[in-house]
């Protein structure tokens, strides 16, 4: 497998199913932004050789910016259960 610059990884399928966690109400536009980010990682940008998403910064890369503080915390806690540290 090629050398990676990423420090963390998470399974793309796990990440995709993680969007069942937000509980607060969002406008249609906010919902579309959330779905677009999750769809980007779960469908296109994961590593095709092993189906993981490799990333450096959880909040900047995988957490939709429109989430409320409560949903943001729940979402991050949920994702951290499956994050693996790589390249240590």
C-alpha cells in the first residue's frame, strides 16, 4: 500500500451511517450541506484500496459546520469510537 500523509482513519461505511446521530432541527439548506459532506466522503473520497477515509483533522474534514453544538459533540463522540490512529 502506498505511503500516506494522514494520521487517522475511519471506515467509510461507518462514517456514512453516522449521520443518523444528529437530533436537532435543520433547515433544508443546512440538511443539504450535511448530506453533501457525508456523501463526499462516503461515496467518492475514501481510499479505494481499503475503503477507509484518511484524515488529519476530524472537525475540519468530517464534521459538518452547520451542526448545532449539541449535535457536534454527539457526532464527534460517536465518530471517535471508530477512529484509528495510523502512521505513528
